[in-house]
C-alpha cells in the first residue's frame, strides 16, 4: 500500500491550517515562490521515484533472500517494533553521513535549501537519494527483516517527519528527550554555526543524544534557515543538480587527479587547496543574511500558482497510476514533469527566457498527450483533447494577463 499517496490530502489540509495560523499569529513563514519550489521538488522526487525506487527494492530483497542471517516472521508484533526502531537507527546514519560527505550532501542538500521553515519544506525531497541511500538499510536485510515490514516502517518513519517542519509548535517538555520534535528539528534546518549538523534522527532523538550530535534550540539563538552556500533559485531541477555541478566544477579545476577523485567522498565543504585559493566561495554571515527574492507581479505569481496546480495534480495522479505503466510511459511522465517544473522555476525567477519557454511548454503538451494516448496511458477520446484545448486557452490568456494588468496599472497611475 502506498501510504504516502493516501497521506497527500492530509498534508495539504495541514498546510492550509498552518497558513491560517500564520495569519492569526501575524507571522510570515510562507512565500509563494519558495513554497512552489519546495512542493515542486517534492513532486519531482515522487515522479523520479517511479524510475529509481527499483534500486532499493531489488537490492533489499536480494540481500534479504540470499544473505539474511535470521528469518523474522512478518506477523509478529515484536518484529514490527524492532524494525521500526532499527530503521530509525539506520536512518540516523544515512542522514548524518548525508551531511558529512560531499557526494551524499549533493543529494540531501535539496531538503535544506529552503530559506523558510514550514510544512511545505517537509515535502522538499531529493530525486537522487537512491544512488547511495539503499546501502544504509542493508543491515536490516541481513538481520532478516522482511521486505514488507521494512518498506512499511520506512513509510511511517517518513510520514512522522512531516509534522515537525513547523515554527508554530513550541517545545514539548519531556517529549524533547525521546522524539524528534518541531523544536529540535528547527535546529537541524538552521544554518547558524551553533546549530549546523545536529539532530539527525527521523523519529527518535535518542541517537543524537547517544552519539553526541544533539543541540537544543535556544531562545537567544533564533534559527536562520537554509544552506551556508545559498541556492538562489526557484528551480527544482537545478536544486537537485546544483551541488553535483559544484563538485564537478571543482574536480575539473583541480590540478591533482587524486583530488579530482577524492573530492566526492571527502567531508562536506572540502575543496582542493589549489581550487579553493583560485575560486573562493563566499558564504553569507547568518547575522546579515538576506533571503533570496525575485520581484514578480501578483498576476504573474497567480499564473505560476495555477500552472503549478496542474503539475501537483498530475504528480499525485502519476503516484497512483504510473507504477503499472511501461518504462516508456514512466519516462514520458518524468520528462513532462521535469521540463514543466523547470519552466515554472524560470518564470518565478523572471528570467528573459521565461515567456519563450512558457510558450514551448504549453505547445509541447500537444505531442505529449498524443504520445500518452499512443502508449495507452490515457483514453483516446475527444474529451482529453477538449480538456487540453480548454487548459491551453486559459493558459494563453494567463500569459498575457500579467502584461495587461501591468499596462492597466501604468495607465491608471498616468491618469492620476
């Protein structure tokens, strides 16, 4: 059962409640472009998972069948309890090394790039974590935890982590000693030097207390969110590639072949000495840090939000339907999603190429729909084409709406 799919309506209900809490308390923990960027990364992650989750499935199942030391029964309550605790222990080390090694941080950094902290940040997930993440859970397969139990407790561990991404829940007393809470997870997402690389647990804070990585949230040190080298983009595709690109660039510039190889596996932030000297990286001081922002009119923001809603609904539908599709169909779904989210990121950044790319995105929906029908992924009736025509008409009107609104505003100001 895909528990994440069934949780999606609850996620957005809670996001709506958090927005109401923002308004009631007079705080601003959401910005539209940031939220779209975070949710876009999440939608891209689930769509990419259609293609990549087979890595984790096959490696775990193979290790369990061939190398498992014990045969633990899937119908025993103690096995489920043991697996839930064991998974969180493995998650701690996966998460910790995800912060401590360059190539692992390249995947995990996506989750930390938002400079806000709210429930949409919880859904900001990587699309490349499958490359190495499966390694950390092989001990559970060797211990004999059945795949059904493993994948179920993994889903519940992930679901638990959603609610801790909020600024609206204060410290929770004795629970802070046992569980990951909003307070100690706010520490984890902060870029303050005091808070960096702390509080790695998924459900339990016990591992951090045991292995010396715990840090309490302090009233005199408010968290400043984001990464030490800011992403400065609203593009979910670039968010997944940015740190890999930085590592590749440094590796290419290094004078030593040994440095070119080891940079990927060195502690996070390590750079070859010759590269660091020639190409220093500026890291903003948290005390004077300014959030990334791009001026964009309200009409253009509304247009982006409505277009993103299409991808949000499409991503949810792909989660529900695309598991049974052939590889060609899944690749088509991923390409449609990745290109569309890339174009929306360019639009939100108000780049000169935004309008041309937006036209291309809208026009490419025609061949995508035709291909989907040829692959029997969608019904071939006229209803699908009529729906696409309506969507296209509304979108084309929306492209000109920001311009019309801006022209109307200028004319009105000129007549005053």
